């Protein structure tokens, strides 16, 4: 039903129309806006459209008048610029802790901030694999409760599951209840983690939020992180995660590494440009960092094969040696097996 008299309502529709249908390549003239208003059940005259545009400009809307590619208006500055929407869309698409359902919802919300033309240019081309997404829809409620607990300084009780193969080789889940002192949440290595302290221990643990089934905020005050970490006045999440490999918990020690200059970029990406570099040979450099000595550390170092060598501590050298020997043991009979298979096929 047409509504000629409701100018306030018309003003809102005009702004929505400019948001949804105009951009630099697709300006709208007064007749375009009048036709789109009709579809919303509102009639308007050309003069009223000019008045509405003027009021919206006074309000602060960045409405730009142009003559190219045709005379009309388009909405310039938006809450997010187009590249920012694309960037956020890609982040949502690639985040494994966001479920398929929530991914579609968030992409739709991000897409609504673009004009129809901008949306078709990019958002329709953003794909994701459901297999790479978690199925835990409760994660969003868990994030909210954990955040409130951290802000309020309270402990939380949660259920955490781990997967295993049962006797019939089916994947089953084991649930554990635990009470945690929560300190921070972080996105690391494609997963979202809760960093906290289990009440029965004196160190920090990391729990993946997509494996948390339920969270309850307790009335018990949280144990201060200074009692279980090296941080006294401020829990520096960025500093803490930079010292970890694969979010494994472990003791922090001084580690000295000798690296081939071929992996300079990878070393700087991992440890930042703040590390102090010492030249060892024309092709190698060394540096020292304080980091956690864990299985994740061993894995990261071994990824680069002979391009990286541990100078100290001896404990880490032995861990790498033992891992390498275990790998070699898996292939001890490779020559014999290969010879037998070759003989069968000949």
C-alpha cells in the first residue's frame, strides 16, 4: 500500500536503497530511487528525493553526486570499505572454528554492507569446504561466556571432548569436566584457543574452543595468572603465543638455533624482526630466543631438515635426535619391501 505522507520512513528507505544499489560504477538518479521506493510501497516526487538527499547529507551520509557513468548519486564511504569486506569474508571463510551454518550467515551479513553490484563481483565467488569447518554451533555461546568470565575475574566449569576410535573403529568422543581459571582467548594455527589454568595444576593449558561443549561461569574468583606464568601485571597474549610452537604447553628456556640463510623469511615470520642475528658462515646465521620446549618445537625445527640446527639446549637436541631415529625406524625394512614388490611385478 502506498504511503505518500510518511517522509521520515521514506528517508530511511532512500538511505537503504543507496546502500544496496549504488556505488561509483552504478549511481542512481531520482527516477531510479522513485521506482525502487514504489517496490517498498512508498510514492515520492522528484523534489522530495532531492530534499531527502540533502537531509541525509546533513545527517552525515557520504552521498556523492556524479555525472559519470550517468548523472546521479552513490554512497561513498561506508562502515567498511570494499577491500575490508573482502578481507573479512576471506577470514570467515578460512576460519575452521566457524561452522558452515555460521559462515554462511556471516558472509551474508558482510555482503549486505555492499551494493548489489559489488556483492556479485566478489562475495558469490567466495567458497569454503564444509569438511574444513567445525560442527560445534555452541562455540559462539562459549566465547561469550568465557569473555564475560575473563572480564569479571571468575572461574568457569566446562565440558571438553576428545576423539578416539572405539573397538569397532568408529569415531567416538570422550567428555571431561574441568574447572578452569580463564585468562585469554586467541586465534592461532587456524584454531581458536582458551588460555587458562586447570585448578589442579600450576601451569597454563590451551583448550580448543571448538571442542568445548558447555561453559558455566562460577562465582569463585579466578586465580591470578602471575601464580602460574611469568606475567605479573599484564597477560601479554601476543608475547606468550609467539614463544609457543603449535600451541603446545611447555617450559620456557633459552634456545639457540643455527639456520641456513635460505630460510631467513620463515625465521623472521616465526620470531619477528626483533631477534638479534649473528653471522656464523657466509651461508648461515644464528640467534637465541626464549621459547617453550615441546613436541611442537621439535616438529617446527624438523620441517626445515638440514637447513636448521639446534646449538642449545642439549635437551632439545636429544628430543630431535630421538624423533629422527623413530622416523628412520619406520622405514628400516623399506629396501627389502621395495625389492620384494619389484620382484613380484617383474
